C-alpha cells in the first residue's frame, strides 16, 4: 500500500514539473507580455480613433451650428459641465455604501445575539 502511495506521489510531482516546463514562466523575460501588448494597443487605438472622430464631429457641429440628436453644441457643453449628474451619482453611491455598512453592522449584531 505504501509503495502505491509513493508511486502516485512521484507521478503527481512529475505532472507538476511538466506543467511548469510547458508554460515557460521564466524562460525568456517578457515573452508572455509580447502577446498581450498588441491586443491592448489595438483596443487603445480603436478607442483613440473613436474619440478623435467624436471630437471632430462635435467641432464640426459647433462651427456649422448643426445639432447632435436635437442638442446644439452649447447645450452639449452645458450638459457635460453640469455637476447635477455627478452629484446624483455621488449621492447614490454614498447611499449604497451606507446601506452596505448598515447591513454588515446588523449581521454582526445578529451574530453576537446568537
């Protein structure tokens, strides 16, 4: 019985060693990073291109007095600079945090009562 257990352990250790050899964690520094970098940069390039297109469209609408979805450029600037939405979001987040703290405090009280 002990011989079988020792054999299983040896096989387990050999499997673990093979798994490290296959993944080549430290073989060449930065090898795994090279595969991820093009994905990040391509996504970044798409986002940058979309942002540039949106800015160009906004500036075009601003100079030609055209509307974007029934909003003039001045209204868009006013909406973006208005803190009303930020204040509402901040209040909502604070309420959620307060509710979470109250819930954890009530759970602690229930645990102490039991």
